[in-house]
């Protein structure tokens, strides 16, 4: 059977890898490289993801995939220390002692926060169902209290999602906290970064006879007689159409809506899926910037970015002793920063970083800025009621993507799993 997989993020790659075992697969990707949100850019012989990516220790699907492709010997685990920047000081809250000295919270709120952490850890994900349809604001106010909400979770929600807690799903935030509590500070890297894994997936797909077409924007999924039967894409100057027996769309939902004529009711359901706007920059530095912490959340207003994440450059380039500093901002389309050019954003970030870390400008070797308005679906409290599933009402058309995996914490492994699921459904339909 001929199957077209549209989009080569981890969902598309997962689907293509499984489908290529039994079918004639063609992947069509708009960008010149694979990986989607994890796609890399070249710097001095190294491949660096445009957005910071670690392997989450709770992402068992990803770890299984790494093992399946024989890359386990390239996997390294590291303790990543997260800090919170309040009033010119960085606080850790990983240990009970650190928590007790976390002065931005009143003393009794620190105790309550500690008990809340314990509840999350011991509940092991069992509360997710009961929180469905509830806002994170309501849940946290009831369980962690007002001081913890106002001084910790509300600023974090602004930094991480540019949303208030009332706009966020409690079930999803709870799952995220469970994963964070379970994983602790343990995060993984592959030698050479995610590019090492993407290369191995590509080789596996090609070994199975799959075809990969890059630099090609999908324009139309042809549906005739109620069945997905062709895909039209632009490659170079020309438009090309391929006939197909099934299509897996691993495209962001707004792109799918532009490319396929879907039944009205289904279209209305999909139109409810909205995405966050993200600006991500990385700075290659001569040496590590923030001592004692790898990930810092900046808990105050007026800063153009919400956090910084630091990786060792040696992950991406063996002999390099430098540091890779990611800076990120989650925002809305109406935010004035979104309108600025990448060069202007780079200068704004640099100026603010220099105020926080005097002297940083002198150790910056290279800077790169990227913007995306389709990288992160927004999970509001009702998302569970309109979440798209892998199967669609159109025969032969399946979906894969992180938007099908709520309330799990979005990750590369979870995205790949949604691709496996689309592949399983296609296999089942044939039987
Ligand atoms: C900033 C950031 C940091 C993250 N950090 C981590 C982390 O540390 N660890 C972790 O495991 N996960 C992390 N995640 C989550 C994880 O990366 C994503 O959830 C996952 O990669 C999404 O995969 P996807 O295939 O669903 O979507 P995408 O990666 O968005 O894939 C969609 C693909 O469709 C392509 N496309 C779009 N339009 C067209 C078109 N018209 N024609 C053809 N192709 C098209 C895109 O180019 C893209 O390749 C992070 C996410 C973000 C945004």
C-alpha cells in the first residue's frame, strides 16, 4: 500500500518508521531538514537544535526508540539544576532545605508547597481523570493555596505559556508536575544531540525502502469519493501530485485545515486547536554563564524573555569547551516583540542579558534567533473535549502529532508514539 506521511517532526518520523516496515512510504517535509520542532541549524561543523531539547528521563518511548536504533551507548544522563530568579538572586527548590529557605514564599506557604509536592509525587498520575475540565488556577488555589499560586505558579505560567493559570488545563498541568517530580533532575543527551537520533531514524526509513522529500510544501490533500487519494506539494519551481492509498498528516492543525477539504463539523472541531507563539534564541558562549544552575526561570515582569537554559557545547561538538545558552519567550501574536526582526530580537535579548550578567556580550561567539507560531498547541481546560484523534472521518486520512496526545506532557517520544498509533490504525484497517 502507498502511504504519504506529511511533515517530518517526531510524529511524522515515528509514523514513517513503523509504516515503512510494511508499506511504500513517502515523507514530504517543507523544511530542508528533518525533526520539525527539533530541527537543527549548522554552527561551526555542529548541528544545534533551534530550541533547547533534553531527553526527559520519564520519556520511556524516546529511550526505547534510542535503544531500538542501537544508540544506547551514545546516551548520557546528567543532573540539570533548575533555579528561580527573584529579586537579583537565583533560588533552587529541589531539596527540602532549599525549599525551606525559599524566601519569595511566606514561611507557611513553603511548608504547604512542600506538602503539595508530596501529594503530586505520591499520587502517581491517579488524579488526572478527576481534574479533567477544571482550570489549573482553581485546582492549585484549592490544593497549594493563594500564596503559592500568586508567587510561584502564576509567574511560571506567564513565563512558560504566557497564560494565566485559569486558562490552563489542570489535568495536563498535573501530569506535567507528576512527570517532573518523577524525573527529578535527571535529563539525557545523545552525543551529537538529537541530530544523532534523527539521522538513525532517517537511515532506518530509507533502509526499509521509504522515500524522503525535503524542501517541499504540501498544498493539498486530495479527497475523492470520501477517501484521501492524493497529495500535491511544491518542490522548487514546480507543483507535483502523487497518488496514495492512505495519508498520515503530521502537519500542525492550522496547516492541515488549509490543505484539506474536511467535513464541516470536523473542521469546526479542529479549528478550536490553537497554538502558542514562541521566540527562541541561542547564544554560543566561550564558557558557562550561570554557575550552579542549568535552567533559570526569571520570575518578574518587564523582562523580554522568561527563561534561560544552558547546555554544554561538547554535546554537539566533541572538543568544544564552550556553553550553549538558550533564551525563550512565549507570547501572543499581538505582542510587540513578535513583530520585531530577528536581528532586533537578538539585540534586545543581548542588552537584557548584559544587565543580568555583566560581561556576557564579550563571551558571545555566535547568536541565532528563530520564531514559531505552530510549535506548541495550547491545552486549555476543555481541550480533552475537542482533542483530535489519530483517526479522522475521512477514509484513508489519519493524524499524528503532539496535539493528539493530551494530557500527556508534550515530548519527542510522545510525538513519535502518536505516529506509531497512526501506523497501527492503518495496519488494522488493512486487516
Ligand atoms: C521550544 C520547545 C522546547 C521543547 N523541549 C523539549 C525537550 O527538551 N524534550 C522533549 O522531549 N520535547 C521537547 N519539546 C516538545 C517536542 O519537541 C514536541 O512536542 C514534538 O517534537 C512535536 O512533534 P510533532 O511531530 O508533533 O510536531 P512538529 O515537530 O511541529 O512537526 C510538524 C512538521 O510539519 C512540517 N510542516 C509544516 N507545514 C508543512 C507543509 N505545508 N508541508 C510539509 N511539511 C510541513 C514542519 O516543518 C514540521 O517538520 C519542546 C518543544 C518546544 C516547542
